[in-house]
């Protein structure tokens, strides 16, 4: 899985010298077909395996390259020696996944056995994202093979979900594939739904099916009306649109990138800025963040190295060219390196408070997180010339200059699909529409760059005043230490202001023992407790940091938090994590609460009498 999922990353990151070895390993360890008696997830297998096979095949096949977007520097002998075995594997895999679509509603099952198809007793409930995010991969395969069955199966599944939306325009997150009834009615743009919206817009870009843009525009209005709360996107019930959880999901961090694609740059930048503020608060982006209480959501404190925020920053930079976004990505990469680096790779973060690590690394860290980060800071990549659409696993699929497949004249997204309909979209897309102009940087159809948006996101932007008498202030969304992002230090590995948090329990009348050293944040800040007073560790000055202030506050539940604000001074360098086992939240130099008295080698000095006070000075009158 990991090898096939990350093959195209070698091309996108210019690691072409590793391609022959990687392809040889893929050919050696992948059977000639996927005749495996094992159940697999339809969604994960499609976006990771099928998407990776199709993407790498396209990048190694010159005839499939879009105009002006061919990858460069791939050795010619490698291109000549490639025999298309990845496409054969992709067709075999897709054929083994097709039985999942054989349901009364056309909504596919979530699991299928690669050898025996759908087994008796299979779960008849599917997630919205899992059933509605298959069009890019199956449609691309159908175009290349000249078989629209693949496209029709995936489109019918997406359309069936859309036609069952509520009057609010929202959809739930789980549905019965036999009855078409929603079994879970909580709506959002994060977990279990996210790529449902993504594949509407990207499907339109890739295939120019007018029904897809109709779906997207209607769904986008519903999200903007019912799920948007300031810069955040939260959760609500699909029929009443009542808020169920004021929680920002880390999976929903992809949405600003989708907004940037659709031309809504200002609000996309606002949301990405708020999400980056949360990253700065914890050093990682937790799975869930309560936007009302400004704290972690219970049970959603982990960070599995997800790519969604970096993905959005990639699209924002692609659309605007604003250098603030590569600077933000560099900052996040430095945090990942400090927090998650282990000898054999990078590990998931179990807890955003303690930065404890898990013994696991998802394949999407290689295929998405690092790929989007590289492309954000590499403006000369052939991808930037347009002509590719990324699937939800960051696999680029080439855009063909002509729409496909044929669609009936006047077809609507709410109509039943007609496989035998004549074509009405045989020409090129309408380049005069606002959405097509907004997508020009991805389509790559216009050699002139799109004009930059008027809104220039940066630290100088001011928030509206709360009252006429209140002074103007920069936008920080209520997060300490984030009012001024400080993105001016583009090449620095250390944020201009580092906010570190630590939680510890204090019972009634108890204080941390003298000499207890706590580690928190990025692993480079220490606080030395002496009684109830917080004293910065002198090691901070040795590391090149100046402590601005130390703040202690009660957070409820018998806990307190300590916030240390620091700024790097001249010559500051990124300091490695503390030397004990990485990811363990511990007290390195803890001493007993009642330490034994030190042995005295000499008796204490005798007290001496205080010197007599000096006589008061006599006032001297001033002279002219």
C-alpha cells in the first residue's frame, strides 16, 4: 500500500533516480493481479491504490500529459522501458471493486472482498465520503479505456447521495444503501463527508459534466449558510441545521483549499489563518477543536500527521502567489520535525497536550503531507503550469482538453441518469464563466496568470473594531500569541513567538515540588518551579530565546496551565528535543516533595548587628 501510494511522489519531488528501484519493487512485490481473498475498504483502496496507480501511469506516459504540463527530467530510458503494467493493475483492481456498486440505490457498500465480491452479511450502511468520493479515479480509468461504465457507476453513487439531501441542502454522514435512508444525520465538511464536496468541483474540472457544478454550487451555498461560523466550519443536524457540536475538525481543514479553487479566496484565507493559529497554539493540529471554548475537543486530541491544512495552504499559494503561505508551511514542517521525528521516520502524535507519540505512521504522510509541503515551496514544479487535478489522496490526474463522457442536453443533477443520452458537451468548456476563470490556474488553459485577489493576507491586516472607542487590533481569533502571525521570518525554523502549554494537576494546598522540571510545547522550553512561582530555566537563554512573560491561569477541573511567551534573539537556532525518550510527557528532574536537608560542612555564620543608620542629609538651599 505505502509503496504504490507514494510512487508519484518520487516524480513530483524530482527524486527520479529512485524511480527505477521503486518500480522494480512494485513489479516484484505486487502480484500480476489483485486476486486476494481479503475484504478491503472501497474508499481507501480507491483513493490510495487505484489513484496511485493511475497517477503514476499518467506521469510515465507522455501521450497522457496535458498541454504545457509534462513532467521534466524523467530519464528517457525509463519512459521507454515502462510497459504500462500499472494501468493493467488499475483495471484489474477496479473490476474487483465494481460489485460493491450493485445495490438498489446505486450507493456502493463500504467493503468488498477482492476475490469473492460482496459477502453475505455485509454491512449495508456506507459513509457519505466513502460512497461519494470515487468519481475521479473510476472516471479517469473509464476515459482511458473508453468504457463509460466506470464513470456511470461512480457518478450514480454521488448523484444518489445528492438527491437525498435535506431541504437545507445538507447531507448526513451515513446512509443505508438499500433503502436510501439516512442513519446518521449530523452534517459537516469534516470526517465522513469531506471529499463528497471535493469530488463535485474536482469532477467538474476533470470531466466538465455540467451536473457536477450544479451539485457543487448548491451544496456550497448550504455549507456557507448553515455550517460556517466565522472562519470555522462546524457540525449541525442536516434537516434543522441546528448546531450539534461547535467543533472544527482537522479533516475539514481541506475546505479553504476548495474555497480557493472556487474563487472564494478571501474567506479561504481567513479560515486557513484561523486553523494555522490553532496549530501554533499546540504545535500540531488536533483532530477536533472547540471553537466556542477555545480548547481541545474531548476524545479528539491526537494528530495523525494529516495533510489537510498544508493542502489548503498549497492551493492558496497556487491561486495567489502570496509568499505568506510557503512561510506557514515551513513553520509547520519545523514543528513536525521537532515533535514527530523518530529514528525510523515520523510517528503519529497521540496527544496534542503532552506530545506523546504512537508507534505508527500513515501512508498519507508520504503521499499527501510531504508532497503538498514540497509543492508549496517549489513554485517551479510542472504542476504549477496547470492541467492536473489532485484526488483526495494527492494523486494528480491529467485534465483532458475535451469533456467526457457525453451528457444529455438539459440534464440536471436531480434527474435520473441515462446511460444512452446523446452528447451536449462535446466542445470545450465555457471559458467566460466566473468559475472557469477562477479555476484557470488549475486548468492551465490560459498562458497568462490569473490576477491576484485584492485581499492580501498578512500580519498587517486589521480586524474590525469592537466599538468606536476601542483601538484597532490585528486578527488573532482569541488565541493567545497568534494576533500577529510573524510570517516575516520566512527562512527561520523557529516561529517568531512560541507559545508553549503544559497541564498538571494541583490538589488543594499542594504545589509542584522544588526543582521539578516540566517539558512542553515543542520540546525546547523548560520551566523551573520553585514553590508556587514560575521561573524560566536559564537554558532558554543558552538556546537563544528571550522570555517575554510567563502567565499562569486555572483551567478548571483542578488543573492549571502555564503559558510561556518567548521570542528568538540574534543567532537563535532550532534546539533538538530533550534527550529522554521522544514523545513522553514527563518530569525529567523531579525531586521528592520533601527533599532531605543538605549536609552542612561548616556551621552557619553568626548573625551580625546591623550597622547604625546614616544621619539624614541636611537640605541645602539652591543658589542662583
